[in-house]
C-alpha cells in the first residue's frame, strides 16, 4: 500500500485508522507529507499513537479522536495552523457535507 498508492509529498486521510494499518505505510514507505488519521476506539488510539512515535513519524500525523463523521467536520472547520496539512484542501467540503 505505502509505496504503491501514496506518492511522496501527498497528504492522506485515513478515516478508520485503527492502529495504523494504512497510516504507517503511507508515511514510512509512501513518504506522505502528512496523514490525518481518524479513530474512535480508545485501545486502537493508544496503539496508533505508540506506533507513530516508535516509528518516528508522529510529527507527520494528526490523530482525530471519535466518530470521523463528527471529528473530521470539526477539523475541517478549524483554521489551519500552517504546521499541518489542512484536510479541507484534500476533501471537497461540499461533497463531504452531502455524504453526511
């Protein structure tokens, strides 16, 4: 997955991240610039954060907790800090609103 679907410098949205099954390969092998990972399971969130840290890519990921239909909307609405990729540049807001 990592190097075959993700190109270096791309920004990736992993809506059901789990422990990082796709997030980690995208960052490590695909050389993604940033991954926004959404997850609501507390145990998976702990493992995801741990996996990001031990693989040295925690600074290239934003972890959103909770139901991605809610947490992603909140993330899109917040102003970008410039330190992370603004998900709204990856997702067309109108299409996102229509789906939910």
